[in-house]
C-alpha cells in the first residue's frame, strides 16, 4: 500500500491504488488475476494519497451515499467455521438474508453464495486452505451494469419461484463484517457514490480461483478523481455490519460504491491482522 500518515482525529491519509492504465486495444479488457497478480494486466501502483474520513459521526443512507453501518448481533459463535461447516454457513445465510431485507426494505433477498472469509496477508496459517481470501487493495465494485444484468438473469433461471419481471427494481448489496477484535490494521474504505463520475469507471475482468475452478467476471475498477470522498468505520466490532450498494437499476438512487482495503496508520503496531466475513446479495423491490 505504501506509506500512510495520520491527518487528524477524524481522518487519515493512505494510498488508494487506483487504476493507472488503459487496455492496450479497444477490444481488450484489463484483467486482475487474484491468485497470480503477476499475470494481471491492470496496473495500480504507485497509489494516490487520499483522505479517508471516520464515518461514525455521519448519518448515511443506502440510496444516497450508498452505504450504512448497522448493528447486528450474530448467533455465530466462531466465524472461523464459515466455509468449513455447512450448518454454520446455512445459519449465517439465513441471518444475513433477514438483516438485508430489514435494512433495504426489499420484498425478497437472495444471497449470492454463502459467507466469504478474508484475512490480512500476514495470516498465512488461516489463508493457506482458502481460495481468493486476501483483501482487495484497489478501489472496485463487484459488478458492471452488464455483468449485474447477466447475473440477475442467471438467478432468474435457477430460482423456480421467482418472476423477475414482476419486480420494478433490482439492487445488489455487499455486507461486510470485521470478525477480528478492534483495532483493525486493514479496514475497508467506501467511497460516497455521489462523488463518483461515469468517466472514473473502467471494466476490470476478475479472474479468480474458486472451489468450482477458475471463474471470470467483469467488475468495475476506478481511476483517480480528487473529488472522491472516502470513508471508513474504525474499530469495528463483530456486532456491526457495513452494508453498501453494488448495483441498482433505479438511476435516481446510488448505483454502486467503490471500496478497497487500506492500511490504517492509526492502528497500533503488533495487533492481529484483520479478519472479516462478507456476503453479497440480490434484493428485489415492487
């Protein structure tokens, strides 16, 4: 990430690794290979120093800034069992489905898979049995408009009791929970969706090694824009969930929120590296 410096009590300055290059040809797409970054054609270094503001004093809205922090006391005793114990996975899916329905007001919520664990790079023991489990250290959103539409259509094909055309609005959300004790050395930063311009976006083809094999999926990366307003929630506990927008078919609402892991310079040295669990979901509205 590079060097980060503390600005004041309400914000830090840290390097944000924006996309720095364009595809070599008009018919090409930049790629990010999660398991072997040397194969990536996306270039992000050196990063750009950006102020990242403590969002705890703010009152945010999902359809305005695109992110909110909510309290949720999970009954999962050991988040390390996620991706290891099917019963724990199913229980967390049920919990998060209910939470996202409540937070978004959607009529139906479908989780796009189960919980996904991630660890800071120094957690070699925890990372060794996992695939694609390191923090993503560049600003991105998990879909493009096109890949979102394709994913929604695919869900409609495989879920029998749903008629997508009967819903006027489709939206996607991420829900991120820090499960390591505060403070976190590598928190998650989110960017106010109102400060992002269409020209900031660039398609990045993510190539990820998952349990089913190598998967490619078009995501959105971001070029530097000095107007971007970055925020984070320091000292998150396991009873807090950061919910943020990944896609929305309503152009009057926030579309998607760039997010990235970053090194928090205010975190004391020697703490255990960040562990987190995230889920992704589709929400349907009448």
